[in-house]
C-alpha cells in the first residue's frame, strides 16, 4: 500500500532540499542497481540519514512512486523547454532525445519498469504527470511533421522507444560523443525520404 506523501510545496526549504536530494539519489541508484536495494544506500548517496529518508518516504513503494513522478516531471520540463527554446520543433525533438540519451534513461527504464510498471501506471498522480509528458512529446512530433521535418509514420510510441536508447561509448570516447554519433544515424532515419 502506497501512503499519501506530503506535498513537496508544503515542506520547509531544508526538508524540500533533503527530499530533492533523496529523489535524485534514488534515480541514480535505481538506474544502477534496480529498485530492490537497501534504503540506506539511497540515504547515503543523498548525504542524509536513513531516518530522514523514512520521514519523507515511509516505505519503498512510496519512494518508488515519488521517484517515478520526479522522473516524469523532469521529462515534462525537458520536453517543454526543448519545444519552447529551439527554433523549430525538429530541433526541439532532437534536443529532447539527446538529453534523454545523456541522462541514460534506458538504464533507468530497464531497472525500474519490470518492478513498478503496474504500480506506476495505476497511481493517479504519476499517471497525470505521464500524460503531460506524452502530450508535450506529441506536440513536438505533430509540429515537426507539419513542418515536413519528421516522417509521418513516427508517433509517441516510437519516440518513447528512442528516449530509452542505450549507447555504448568505446574506450577513449566520451559518452556525449558516442551519443552524438549514434543519434546522428537515428535522426537521419527520422527524416522524410524526400528531404
């Protein structure tokens, strides 16, 4: 049973900071080792005591749901910023997919999805944030297609798969360079044939 968390806006600044550090640490640890890790490991990574973790998240399910929500909030902000700040929707979509690859979302999805897929999809708070992410991505897709920059057979499902592309950096190659090399090929494949 997932307990109802305290709304982050109602927390004092130091408590909100602790909560944010815990969620970032949980994102990293879950991506590295899955969700079945000692809670102390997450607290240590966040630089807080395990008691602080349990005051914010009374059990693992509460932490996993909050982490999923924070993860989706971050994706919504990324997609919104990319769409608003880039000159074209195509540039926004490319920026968003590059940011997803640099965050190694594939590793996080591989670690979290098997354990929490049903829970995340049925939690109304997480579902609402997820819907917002999909809406922003769909808007980028539709605008890029209207501009003639993106194939018309590409939708949210395909972009969702591309968000979790895992890239291997060869020895001596930086991870961002490897991401750029792989995404150059992906982006060529997303362009309309006539371009």
